[in-house]
């Protein structure tokens, strides 16, 4: 029995160490590693000029973005509405959201970000959207794309459970 407990304890320590190393190592990567926040972008070509036609992202599941401060990158859902880009952040009122979701608060402090799509970098400003004529269609598209077709209820936004940001061009 003592051998089993030692083996189990060693296995648990090994798993915890492996997870910790993955989280720490991801911070040094060029961008996020799936759901793990990554380091700042080191590759990609900055795209100056006019705003692109974002319709090619309408059915793309995720994009990568990096906040200016702190300089960490993430993978996130992306919503295209009326030629503009939006990203959601859910779970904001849950205990795991408080542990996992720091970037929305960081974005409110410093909204400057980079979006990376297909090796191209776009300077963006994250603007939180809490009301207005864009909310209902963005929630409907969020539901279509990620929620099995049902629109995300307005209450998710009103309660603070869901935050929406527009990835507006940086001026």
C-alpha cells in the first residue's frame, strides 16, 4: 500500500510539474499555443494601409491577438459583423474566469493590441461593447458560429458574464 501511495504521489507531482512547465514555456513562445497564453509576437509582417475586407474570417474559428501591455498573446474566437471584427470573453463572473481571464481587464487599462492572421499583423484598439445596435447581431453571430445556432442571450452581456470587444483600427 505504501508503494502505491508513493507511486501515485510521484505521478501527481509529475503531472503538476509538466502542466506548470507548459504554462511557463508558452510565455516564451512566438504567440499562443492553442489555449495557453503565449509570448509576444516575434514573427509576422505589419500591414499598413486601408482596412482589409474581414469577410475571410467569417467562418475561421479562431485568431491570435497580443496585448501591448502585458505583452502576451492569446487565441480567441472571432466574429465578423458589418465588416468589423469582434472578440468575446466569457466566464467573466465565474471563479475560473477570475483566475483565467485577466486579459479583458488589461485591455481596459491599455486597449492597444496586435491581431495576427496568416502571418500578417494588424494594429488594433480593443473597444468594449456593452450596448448599441451592434450587440444583437454580434450575439446572434456568436451563437451561430460557436453555440449551435441559438443566439447568445442579451442577459449574458448585461450580467457581465460575457464581455465583447471590437477590434477597431488603431488611429
